[in-house]
C-alpha cells in the first residue's frame, strides 16, 4: 500500500500536488491519535505499537513517544514487513524489497496497535495481521492510520484516524515524513490524465 511511489517517467517533484495536511496538522493528528490510544487502552503497560514498513515505522515511533509523554512510560514498539504476506504481489519477492521485521517482545496478551500511513483497500492491513499472528496471539489488534482514503476491498476499518480524505480511484494520497522524505505533509495527486492517456 505504499502511496508515495511514482512512475520513473515522471519524478515526484515534477508532479502537481495539493497539500491536505501541513507539518503542524500532521503533528496535531498524531497527538490526537496518541491521546485516543491512551484513553482506550487504559495506559501503556500492556500496549505495543507496531509500524508497517515503510512510513508506518516512523509514525509508530512518534506516536509511542507521545504516549510516553502522556503516561510517563512509553509503550513497546516494533516494525513489521508484510511483503511475503501480501495477496496482490508476485510470490517471488526479491531481497531488495524486504525490510527487517523487528518485534523483540512477545505479542501474546498485549493490545497491539498496527500503525500505517494510509488505509486504502485494506489488503496491507490484512497481510500485517497475518504476519503479526505468526508471532503470537495478541489480546487484541487495533489499527491507527494517518489517512483513511476509502475504497475498501476488505471489511477492515481503522480504530484511530488522523484524517479522512474522500478520494476517487484516479487520485493518489502522498504521505511525506521528515524521517524518510525530509519533510512532513500529506498531499493529494490527481492521476486521471495519466490513466486516461
């Protein structure tokens, strides 16, 4: 579900993007998600945040830091690669496509919040749940996303959403994070001309 990839023929900096969230709005959205997680989880004691590569990882780390500042104790944090669990990619996944899964704690009996940048069809989250339960049996699995853009193909919904952005399938949501892209922002890109052409 990586939403920020572009075709090689047209680099991202040459595309016209409409900004939906600026850096301060991204920060506020994550702060709100952190407060909601604390409120619903009852604290950080049995809580773990697991970021889905790629942009879910820095988001999980940021939310964990915010939860820690609220609770005084940060939750456990892990990272998950779901490339081998997807049902919409080739069975042949190159090593260059893989990122490390780093969950160095027992997920059993924890409330695990999966964290990703954009919720779209739901297939990434289904794959993430499959990967997670291979590591143990959480008490519950919840989902936090910075953006929910709709168009679900599976019965999956987010428990915590930074912003709902109604989109058409001809549009693309581009999330930029400082840790990866050098800036924070959420943009909407219209690809209708590209598809019609």
